[in-house]
């Protein structure tokens, strides 16, 4: 079974081809990605209208590129999968529309995929995929969740953010420090030159006894600190960035450990853009090593949005009988 996957929920156009043969983990044949980051940088964030228009420009050339790379033709594709949501409505409509048009033109069924399920299953694209069950920490620009994962489609939400997502905390703090968009990687880079103990920033809900998160207060604390520093901010920016990153990482690690304890599981998966964060990986790896817990991550370049994770999630669902691709080409999207 050949699955073509299309991702267009935000500011990356991704297309990929995944092959499922037999009961094993499906295999990534090729993927193509076009990032719009440069285009949005001038505006300090994603401009939805520009995003949609750029997806339109990129999605078919990327599809042709992926097919050419694998030597496969569109006629050989068995299922066309696309991100159905969540994401920007206009951007999602481009991927959904193109997927359904390709499906209709080749009389192949289509399948809408949940973007977060794509992230969740993205570690299965690595050479050393995890085994079920595991605890998953999903940390993206829009979501922060801890889940118990017993199999494809068998997800139990253990806790989530009650306000901002971890990625949002990175992005908003970075913006306050004048680091531009996307803020997470920029803040993390600057943090490497700073002292993480320089500023005492809050760790909200750290001792709440549940597995929920709250990051809205952190951004306010960063703003207060930045104002207090005034003219000194420029000289202390790296210290403030390091303190911010340390606060976010500590909360994510402690709550992950609490989730492992609560479930008794000995395996952990981290997925989503913030899963690329260096400090989070270092601290989580160290803590989990002490507990004899294996941690799996997607490959670094597949942490942020891509088509491979969408094709993979569709292939795994189909293989498991957890979804049925249909020839209903009257597509819809679910932005929220
Ligand atoms: O998963 P993703 O690509 O898109 C969403 O589905 O939201 O995640 C994007 C988020 C952004 O907030 C970005 O700043 C953050 O992931 N991010 C990072 C790093 N790389 C990406 N945050 C911290 N450190 C990084 N290295
Ligand atoms: Zn994402």
C-alpha cells in the first residue's frame, strides 16, 4: 500500500510517500518540504492569507518531486492522505482540496488525518521506532499534552495546558526579547550563551499534583523582568533567554516523569516542534536514564511540521483497521 501524505496546516508545505507492506512499521520512501518561515519573518509571525497562497504554489511541484525521487507514478498511489486539522482554515483547505482532487482524478480513496496524531506517530519514521505502550509528550506551537498511548488510535489524555502551549511560551518570550519568528529555536540558540540561574522565573503548576500545564504566567514574568532591566536588557538577554528555557524545560521534564510514575510505563515518546529543543532532550534523557526509561524522538528534521508524519499516521491507521479511506471527495477541514 502506497500512501501519499500532504501537510499544509500552517507554514510548511509537506508531501511524502510512505509504503506499508505486511505487518511491519510502514517505510518512508521520500518526502519534500517547503518552509515559509522566511516569507513570514518580515511580519513577525504567520500571515494566514500568505500561507494559503504559498501552499497553492508549492504543493503540486513538491508532489511531483517526491514521485520523481521514488520513481513512482501517481497511478501507483493507493491512498491520498491530508491534514484535516487543527490549523489555519485557508491553509488546511489547500492540502485537503489538492488531496481530494488527486484522489478523484485517479479514482483513489482519501483520508483526513489529525495533525497531532501525525506528530504523535512521527517517531515511527526513525530507524529505531518505539513499541507500544508509551507515554507521549506532545509539545508543539499550539498544544502541550501528556498522553498514554496503547496503540494506534488508542490514546488517553493524561494532562494538557490550561492556557498557552510550550511552543507559544517560547515564541512569545522570544518576541518580547526581540528575537523574531519562529522564536523557539532563536531563544534556544541565544540561551546557550546565558546563565540559566540568572533569573528566578515561575514554574506554574509544577506541584499541582496533576499532569496539567500552564505557561501564560511565564511570558508575563519574562515581560516584567525585561521591563525591570530596562537599558540593561540587551546585555542580559542571553541570561533571560537561558532562564526562560530552563523554566519551560523543567516543567516539561517533571510532568513527564510524573506521567511515567502514574502509568508505570517504561517508555516515552516526545513529539512536536519543541521536541527539537536541546535542553529538553538533555534533561529528559538524563532523568529517564536514571529510571531505566527509553525515550524516543522523531529525527530532528521531522520534529516540526512535515508530510512524512501525515503519510505515516494514515498508513498506520489503515494498516491497523483504525480508519477507512473513502471516495468521498467532498472534503472538509477542522481548524480547531
Ligand atoms: O510542531 P510544530 O512545527 O508546529 C505546530 O504544530 O505548532 O511546532 C512549532 C513550535 C514553535 O512554537 C517553535 O518555536 C517550536 O515549535 N520550536 C522550538 C524549537 N524548534 C521549534 N522550541 C524550542 N526549541 C527548539 N529548538
Ligand atoms: Zn505541528
